[in-house]
C-alpha cells in the first residue's frame, strides 16, 4: 500500500505532463488553422472588392435604364392623356349650359 501511495503522485504528474503536451500541440494546430482561415478570408475580401466595381457598374446601368423607362412611360402617358382630353375639348352644349347656370347662381 505504501508503494501505491508513493507511485500514485508520480503517475498523476506524468499524466498531467502528457495532458499539457497534448494541449500545447492542439493549441499550435489551432493557431495554424486560424492562420489559414485568415489567409482565406483575405483572399475572399480581395475577390469581393474586385467584384464591387462590377456591381457598381451594373447599378449605374440599372439606374439609367430605369430613368429611360420612366421617361418613356411619362411621354406615353402624356400622349394617351392628350388623346383622351381632345374628346373632352369638343364643343358640348350641356357643359356650356351648366357653366352658365353656375355663374347665374353666384350672382
């Protein structure tokens, strides 16, 4: 029993040293993985920043096309509204009589 009491602390110390060495190895491997991930993220950022110019160009083109579409839509709307307004501009006796009646009531 006395031999076990003397050997047990030695065995525990050896196991703790092994655990410490394994922990240090794992930390070193994690540092390597983090470095590789950092390089990968930097590479992705470079590629995305190169695509930003393309996206900006597409955005400008999209804005111009939308502006031209709105401009053509407004012109088409004005043309159609003028066509329908001409029919209203024709001489209408009933509208003229209603206008005269309104004027008379105001007096």
